[in-house]
């Protein structure tokens, strides 16, 4: 046990985000995301939701300041009459909380999101039940 580290972050997840370098990407996938099919490195966080994990991860994970959008979401598929996912507002709040000056989000077509996920450093599998709750984070640098 260590002090100050949220218990939702497993040793495997902490190790993975520590190994990542500038520009590497981390996917946090909802329960419907095909994690095992796309992951080069798969970290299981079953039973946890994306917002709780995102909040804990962003405590330690700097977002890339050298790109316009250091976060990406899978946009609602055209023809799917799902309203804008409520969970996206929570993501916006968390990104603003942890990265006040660098929190712009890119919205990606579903298949393009999947292709990008295939090249991610790691994918985190969650038990999130909200749909369109997948997010990609691009790691930045610590400049202090």
C-alpha cells in the first residue's frame, strides 16, 4: 500500500502509465468495447466505471500540449438515434479539472476510433455500462 494513490488504480495500470512516453495513447473502453481484439497491452478494470478511472488516471497522467485535441471520443454512429451521451459532460468536467488549459476533445467516427485504438500503447477494459463511453488519452510531458 502507498499513500495518496487512488485504490482504483491497480499496480498493473500504474506501471503501464509510468512506462508510457510522450505521444503514447491510452484507451479507456466501456463494457462493450472489443478490448481483447485490439489491445497490444490489456489492463482489466472490470467492475469500475470510466469516469472514476479517468479521474484517478488524470491525477498522474499529463495530456499532450503539443496536439490540438489530447483526448478523443467515439462519436455517435450516424443513423443511431441515441442522444449525445450524458457521460461526455462528465468527461469534459474531469478533463477541465485536471488540465484547465489543455482539455480539447476530438470526436471520431466509430471505425476510425477502432483503428486508432489498435495502435494505442494500452487499452483499459472497464465495466462501464454507458454507451459511447470510450475515450483515448494522448500522454504529454512533465515540464517542471
